[in-house]
């Protein structure tokens, strides 16, 4: 089975190479891994001999998982300031945004999960401990780490009954999971699922994203121009949106006759995506990169055409619309919830426990069309008690679910 798995990885890389001829993201994926072992060797050899030990390796699939793992990395750094942190990413959307993150000593793409790559990578890195975030399971790496008796943990893991680990054909995959030293899972359902296949090294610690979004909300970073744009107006922030979300947003924004202002932060910020937003709107629009104290006063809509600041902007929001719910699934709603902002999103949220919980409590709302979106926003902005309840439910939800970082660190190093 390992042979078939390795062949599937090689086929996957082959198709990415083909796709890289026409797809920019695939091209970055390939280029980022060119000559990667020599780059890694050169960087590690720059370290003084005394610093070449006590390395912990964190791996994140992409940007969302990085934010999930960040509290654990930063807590580790505080506890062991003389140790080194290696951070790897699978996706360009994580690496390209966080390749200069100061909290890690070394930041690289993860080489494709072939047996040869896994051996060479572990030979070079020689980690004392490995922490994968949420759901990255690379079985050649895991096998090599197991052979060398290097502890491997999965932080903020979450499992669902429909995953292949729990199907009749998932025997080989279950065997691989049993090689993991410990699972820190988000909920009791995940623990029960792992117990059902004989895995007992499980701790329900919660989701580290709660710690991260709470810390962000407390930082209160200043954005003077955006403050001037918002002033005393009510503001709808639409964050991490895709084209599938535009139909609702365009219809609502273009028909709105109130003093409501809008901040749009699309998931992708390339020129074509920004241009498509501007063309679809019939009110004064301004890109964040072009703002100044004068022109921002006349704008009705502000488009955030940069990456990395959205989580801090929800402090300006009266309501938040989170994108992805008309596609593969919603993006991070906890960033808005941490500020006590009522949240709206599309119908595809069933894989996200926080969405289910907040809908149940009245902090969040799912809509399937413009009519439902309009009704939800109107109810929130006209019924003050309804709004206050929703906002408080969001705020309390984040507050009550903090603490996963301490639990994970305590289990590993306590």
C-alpha cells in the first residue's frame, strides 16, 4: 500500500507540473520547491554548532492552519527561547504570506511526500518533536519519523464520520494514524471517532483559533484612514469573499439606500479579482492602497486589496458577512466573533462546528439568497435587543472556548 500511496503522490506532483504551465498558483508551488534541499542545507549550516539541536518542526497546510498553529508556536518560543522553530507550508497561500514570519527561525515549503524526500528532509532537520496542525497527514514523513522514534502530534485536529479513516476500506489509513504520538482534538465527537478505531492517545483540548482571535482583538491595531472612512456609520464588512458571494453582495449593496458603509476584503486580491468587484458596484468605490485622508471621506465602499489585516478590521464592523458559504465552505468566522460582531454566511457551513454552535445560539445566521440576506441585515439593524443578543453570543462564545494552547503545551511539556 505504501508503494501505491507513493505512486499517487508522484502522479499528483506530475499533474501540478503540467498545471504550472497555465496556472500561477501551481507554478509558485513548483518554483518554491526547486532546489529546496540545498536551500535548507545552506540555511541550517549557517547556525552555530551549539544551536543545531533542540529544533521543533511545525507544519501547516496553508494560511488558515498557520493562524491556528501560531499560538502554540509563540507559546513554545516564550518557554524555550533558545530552541529553534522550523515552519513548513504545503500551499503557496500560506508560505507566500508568512515567509517572513519572525516567530520561526526557518520557513520552507514542505517537499512532496515521497519516501526519498521524507528521508532526506528528516536527515537534514533532525527535529526533536513534530507538531502538525489540524489535518495534514503525510504518511511517508510520518513513517520516517516513527522509525526514528521522533514524537509527532496533531494539534487542533478534527474528525468527521465520513472521512476515509472510518470507512470499511480505511484499514491502511487507520494503521498510519496509530503512528501518531498524540492527538489534540477540538471536540468530543473527534475523540469518540478515534476511540472507535482503537486510538486512545487523544486529548480534547479545543481549538487554538479561539486563543488566536482573542489575542488579535485585544491588540487594537490603529488604522487611521479606515477609522476616518467608518466614522460614526454602521459598517458591513464582507471578508474572505469569492465570486460566488458577489451576487448577494452586489444586489444588496447596489440597492441599499441607507447610510450603511461597506468594507469588502476578497479572499484573492489580484488585479482581476479587484477589478471584478469594482465593475459590479454602482456606488463610490476606493481601494485601500489608494486611500488618503481626503478621498476616503467621499467613499461608500472600501476594498481591501492587501493581505494580512482583515482579522484586525472587524473592530469597525457592525455586521460581518463571511465568504465561502456558496463554495467549498465558509472561511474563519471567529475573527469577527471575537469582536462581538453578528455574522452572516452562505449555506455550506455544516463542516464547521463554530458555525453550527453560533447559529444555534443566535450569534450567526446562514442565508441562501439575497432575500434572506436582506431580511437578516434589516432585523439586526432595526431590532436593538436582537442585535445585542447576537453580538454578546459571539463575544461569549470566543471567551468560553479559549485555553487550547495552554492545554496542548501542558500535555507535551508538562
